C-alpha cells in the first residue's frame, strides 16, 4: 500500500513539475513575441501589434497555469492534511523565483513597446 502511495506521489510530482515547466514556457514565448514586436515596430507596425498581442496572451496563459499550480497545492493540503514535501516545495520555490524574474523582464519589454 505504501509503495502504491509513493508511486502516486511520484506521478503527482512529475505532473507538478511538468505544469511548472509549462508556466516558464509561456513566459519564454511571451518574451520572444515582445522582442519581435519591438524589432518590427518601426518597419511593420501591423505585425508588431500582432506580436505584442500574442505576448500578452502568452502572459495570460502563464497566469492561468500559475493559478492552477496554486490550486493543486491547496488541493494537496486539503486532501492530505499536510504541507507539500520539502522536495515539492523546493521545486516550486525555485521555479517560482525563476518565473517571477523572467516575467518582470517580459513586462519591461512590453512597456518598451507601448
């Protein structure tokens, strides 16, 4: 029974890590679009505007995914009555800090476009 619980936890941990990676992927894509919008702003404003909108949409995706991660953590706490494991918390803390820094960079690029 304990082995089955551990196996379930490994699967949940992998899903958790995967979703955190998705959060960062959205930020990276938002940065690519923001940079492309800046590059084309003077020479192709219509495409630049498209890229600026896509950058915003990617950040919206990031927000939705981050909200889901937070929901899953809260669900885990409710279902188990425990805080996440140290490993899970360490992964979250690291990826959250990395995502915040990257999202701030994207926000700066998006401001430069406006």
